[in-house]
């Protein structure tokens, strides 16, 4: 999950440098959502292992 977030973040940076603001915005939103999902799953996994 984190890998896909980083990939979309890199796509957003490249698109922003090339001037594609719509694609950059969409890719950064996708990266942000995937990163939040990764954090939620990581916290759940952390608490699940301790119990």
C-alpha cells in the first residue's frame, strides 16, 4: 500500500513539473488517500499483534 502511495506521489511531482495540474492534483489525492489507508492498517496491525 505504501509503495502505491509513493508511486502516485512521484507521478504527481512529474505531472506538476510538466504542467499537467489536473493529473498532478488527482495523483496527489490518490497518494494521500492510499497513505492514510496504509496508516490506518498499520495501526490496526500493531494493536492486533500486541493483544
